[in-house]
C-alpha cells in the first residue's frame, strides 16, 4: 500500500475514534442530566411528604391543661433552616 492510502485509512480511523468519544460523552451527559432530574424529583417528593406529616410541638401555654402539653400541628411546607 502506498503512503497516501495508509494516511487516508489512519485519518478515517482517527475520525471514527473521535466520533466514538463524542458519542460516549453525550451518553455520559445524558446520564448526569437524568440523575439530576431524579434527585430533584425525589427532593420535591420528600418535601411534599414532610408537609403532610404531623409534627408534635411542645410549646408552653398550649391548648392543654398543663404547661408544655403537646400540640398536634401540620407543616405547611419544607422548613428553612
């Protein structure tokens, strides 16, 4: 084979390897994006779940007979620390 033929074959091989790397990178970024979406969905779902769970609050002078009686309260949204 001549030098030009070998050079052309190597160029095509390099191009194929480059496309393979780009395809793999695209799949990796798709995986990262879908993982991020799932994490956001799980965090949002966790916030909704916490919003509906009752919380016991020990406040002095509540509606009970003695000071420090537990009050049943419902959280309206996620707590901000």
